[in-house]
C-alpha cells in the first residue's frame, strides 16, 4: 500500500504526463487603441510561437511590436520558470485584449472652440501551451452538403410538446 507522499508523487507524475504545461503572461496599460490591438491579437491566435513571431515581425504596426515582445517574454518565462523543455515547442492558445484607462483630453479648434479627445489604453493577455498547435484553431466553414445535413438533423429532432 503506497503512503500519502507516494500517492501525491504518483498523482503529480500522472498530471505531468496528461496535462501539457502552459504559461500566462500579460502587459498592462499599453498606449494603443484596443480596437486596433484586437486584430493583431487575432492574428497571433492558434499559431506556434515561432510562426507568430515571424508573422508579427512583418506587420508594420506599433501593436505588433508590443505583442511580439509579450510573446517572447512569455516564452522565456515558460522555459525558465515553468519547466518547458524546448522554447519552440509552444503555441498561442489564447491571445486577447482588454480595455484599460481612457483619459479625456481637449484639442483646440478655430474660433475658441474645443473638441474632446480620448486617449485609450489597453491590456494584452497571452497563454502559451506546450505541444504542437492544432490543425484548425477556428472551426472550418461547413460545405453545402454539411450545412444541409445539419439542417435536416435539426428538423428531425423537432418534437411537439405534450403529445404522444
């Protein structure tokens, strides 16, 4: 009969083999519009880390440089602190943006008029998972026959309630 410490060690070994390692990282209060950053975050999602860095390095936007830096920081964090063996064996499982501070400012116009300017900040979050990336991160679009089969399945599953 194994002791409690042996059970714990066995369960940790089991978890280590079943669940891949992952690391979460973020950067707060980035002086960049969340709407612009959203497109860049979607680009990196579902790619391997090397491919994401490669794609982002060819994107001529300020946000792409920031996202690339955060992904590289997360990659180093995974290797140094989360016992990931190979830094190229990671993929971007989640990549999303959140709103942060919005500061109102004033801009002068002609004839002593003013306009309101919003200085927007955002937060960027990324989660890297160990292993190869999935073949299809986003669900592929259905063909015509598949849509038809799905529609017929819905029709056949309909029932009239409180009847025989």
